C-alpha cells in the first residue's frame, strides 16, 4: 500500500508540476488527500480546470486509471471512466467513447444508482446514433426512457422521445417520428422550454417535408421561426430559412426559394460560420441555375468551391463540381462539362470508397447528360411558354384597343 501511495504522489507531482506554474494549488490537494479520495479530488480538479486541453485531460485521467482500480472505490472509478468517455466523444473518437461509457455503466450497475445508469445508457445510445447504429441506439433509448419515466425526470424523457423520433425519421417511418416528437413537445410545453420547442417544431417540419406534405412542413417551420424570433436564436434562424428554401426549391417556387436562401446566407455571413456559408453559397448557385441566371450561379459557385476546398468540406465540394458540370452542360460547353463531371465522380468515389472505371464514368455521364438535356428542354419550354403568354397578352390588348377605337369611330359617324 505504501508503494501505491508513493506512486500516486509521484504521478500527481510530476504530471501536474510539468503543466502548471507553482501558483496552481489543486495538485497539492490531490497529493495530500487520503488515498481513497485521490481519484475524486483529481476528477474534481480536472473538471473545474480551464487550463487543460482535452488531450491533456485524457492523459491525466488515463494515468489515474492505472491505479484507481486498486483503491476499491466504484463511485470514483465510474466517474473516471465516464470522464474519459466524455472527452473521447468530444474528440470524435466514438469507438473509445463507447468503450469507456460501457465500462462506466458496468461499474455503475454495481452501485445501483438508477439516475446514473440511465445517464450512461443515454450516452451510449447517442454514440450508437452518431455512428449510424440505429437499431442498437433505439434499444438503449427505449430502455433509458423507461428508467427516466420510473424516476420521473421529464426533461430527459423529452430528450429521449426526441432521439427516438429522430431514428424513426431516419427510417422514413414518419407517423412514428411525429408521434414521438409530439410526446416531446408536450413535455417541453409543460416545462416552457422554448429552445427545445423551436427544435421540435423544426423536426416536425423536416418530417412533413420528407413525407412530401409541404404545406404542413411550411406551417411547422413558421412556428419554429416564431419562437426563434422570441428567443433571438440567430444561428437557428439560418437553419430554418435554409429548410424553407429547400421546401420552395422542391416545389419549384424558385423566387421564394431564392428569398429564403438569401436570408440564410446573410445570417451565416454575420455569424461568420464558414461551414454553413459554403453550403449557403451552393444553395444560391443552384437556384440561380434553375432560374437560368448562369453568371450569378457561377459567381456563387466559385465562392462556395473556394471555401469548401479550404475547409476540407468534401461533400460540399462534390456538390459544387456537380453543379459546375450542369452549368457548363446547359451552356453547351461540353469540354468543361466533362472535366467537372470527371472531377465530381472521382471525388464522390473517394468519399464513398467506390471503385469506378472510366467506362462507368462514361455511362453515368451519358445518363446525367440525358437528364440535363430534358431539364434544359423543359426550362426552354417554360421560357418559350412565358414569352408566348406575354406575346398573347400584348396581342389581346392591341385587339381590345382596336375594337374600342373602332366603336368610337362608329359612334362619331352616327
């Protein structure tokens, strides 16, 4: 036991003095604490310190784990494992996060604390959801929901109904998604949680949009926007305007889509969110392409490609190259269209790890060209029809005027 105590003191002293200046006193608290309290003291200080990076926090906690198991303190061991899980999750290392959450859950089960058990099960569900393991995530969410209902924790119940609804939304089971979102909305209304209500209204809008019930989707987006104005959630409003833009785009109401996308773009610009800005520019380019404003579309597309390339946003880059191909094809520039299409396909295949040969690219290009030719023809037909209507209207006005003046002349002769 003396060796263990010496190891703890050496670990704390060496690690902490290496990082902090002498005026930091919390390392002394850890060194002086009774052996059974050292892990708890270390965790308290790690959680409260704002000077550590995530990697440093993981390093301290990992070293502490080597001797924490010998202290026979399940409560602090569970906390330490949970702490490691949280930090790995924040780094996007979901495999390690899941590993530590599961270990923490195993220890917490021995303690029998239902609230902590539910908390860890919910975290495991979130990791599984994030890694697209929806079936397992649903099992964890449903089991966790039962515990929270048993111990009466409404806020967490609402969170879980939202998560379960999101899984059903992903599976295109829209009725089940709406049902769970409504359960969550009822609880959030009771709790008067406006930010959560805004998000639920948005999710209901997304659900109706995906099920092609556009009018209902628009109603829920507008309800979300109404709350958004009350709580002044500028970042959230950009998301909502973008969603409404997508809806109008799908309905082929391009002017309305353009208005919504412009509002989202302006908010992203003010917020300085370059990731969202890259997508907003792509959306604007797409609308202008559909409106036949090819110069405007090209301008927005160049900006989007520049941003997405610099930020490493491969999916947005891929969309940009595809749009460049469509623009050049529609303008009968087949050489540039082919170049951008090949770039798009190679990037797409590198992202999704597909092996395509030049023959398949040619087949895909032929199919894309055929589709775009139809779009081009349809656009031209709409344009011609519009001109025809204008011409017909002018002719009608002229005929009415001719008839009107003829009647005046006849009356004058009488």
